[in-house]
């Protein structure tokens, strides 16, 4: 999620859990603890790591439960030795600080980018993909509760503001989980009886909402992409094909940066030859042909692929047009999307 959401979520949790008399301190401590796992950002960018390292190690160890939980316990213990509010109410502050800290990796895991919750296990990042990376319905109730808690002089009312904003935001998160299950049901129904019934796939909300969902199903020669509106759509999901260069994929699979990027994206990638350059695209973030993560990973030399230092390649430059079309799509079921239901 975005940084502001982490700040106000952590602050709201801390205000709700800490004693009312410590409301001001809880706002500050919760905001800090809610943001703390992103300490990896200045480290990864400040030391000028290569692009693949930065993108695949963000939300890595600093977001892992094996690091976050012991770190939270240690910080709570240290604060209890030197900070009066924690000494006065250690149990309440333990809940406030630990929950604020844990809220960061857990809500990050609700996005499709994924979070390495189980590091140092080599499993791919956890991506429950029930929320877009920025969602106003998560942020705005938290901001309102945070502002109200800051402004109220009455301690009980200040806590009520934070609790109300937190409750509305978490209720929306709960709805996003329900919405995803509805879409997953429709995906299963659309693919039933086809060769792709058990193919790897993912579903993710379209930008800034949970009413329109993008569906990507991997195929032997690429992928299928479709959309499901919970408002307008009925019947099977309509898909269109996304081509991928399978020969180039097989020839470069062992290249370290290709393997790392493929692992990071849980295999949801496409390989595209652009002249003598091979571009690997993360299919999870964006839509055809506008994607956020595109990397040149190899170059054709004397009839074979040679690895090159992976570097970002510009997208198609149609993000604004794509976003407008997606918002219009929420309330409109297309007559035809090119392929009809998967078959």
C-alpha cells in the first residue's frame, strides 16, 4: 500500500489499543511503527543496487514475519525501559506497537505486488491480491479517523474517531476479500471443461476500486486476459490472448536475473522479442499492453541469447487512456472482447 495508508493505519491501531490518556503518543508511535518495515526503501535505493535487486528485495526481509515479530518485541522491551507510557501500560502498548507494525506487511500482502512474509523461505512473495496498491476506500476512512483523533480534545471521542475510521477501512478490506471470491467463482465457471481449468491464474482489482477485476490465465503460448465487473457482467468471462515467446523463455530461463524476476512474479510473465532485445514483462501490474515492470534481459548475438544487465524499458505510454476505459468498463458489459469464453 501507499505510505500514507501505512502511517494512518498504524496510528489508528495504536490509538485504539493504547490507553486514552496516551492518545498523542500513540498517534506518533503508531505512525512510526506502521511505516517501519519500509526502512528497506532508502537502503535499497541509497546504496544504488541494480534494478532487479531493488524491485525483488523490496518487501523482503524487513517485511518478513521472522524479522518483524522479534523486532517488535525488542522495540517494545526497549521502550518499556526508557519511555513512561509503555512502563505505565505495558500490555496495552505491546498490542498497540505489535499490531501497528504487523499491519504493514499484512496489508502489503493484500496487493498483487506481493510481500515476502515467509523469508528466508524461498517461496515466492505472498500476493493475496484483494486490493489495488492505492485504494481511496482504504485510505479515506483512516485519514478521517486520524484527523478526528488529532483534533478532538476529549480523549474518549478521539479514540472513537480512530476506531470508526479503522472499522470502516477494515470492513472495506473484508469486502475486497469477498469480492475476490466472487470473481474466483466466475473464473472457475468460465474455465470449467476447458484445457485451462487447472491452469495458473490470478485475479486482481482494477485501479482504485474493487468492482472491476482483471483476470489473467497462463497458457502454453502466453496468457489470456479478461475483466470481470461485479456490477455489469453476466455469463462467462471474455478473454483476449497475450502472446509470449516460448522459445526465448526456455533459452533464457537459467539466466540469473530472468530466474529472479520470474520467481518474483510467481511465473506470471511474458517474453517479448523487440528487435534483438528480449523484454520480460511482469503481467501482474498493468494491462495489455501497458505494464509497469518491463525489463530488457537478453540480447540476440550470433543466433543465440546472451544475458545483459536487466534494465527498465518504457511502457506503451497509454496509462491515462487505459484507466479511463477501465472506469467505463465497471458499468458496461462488452458485447465481444475478441475471444469469448476460454475454450
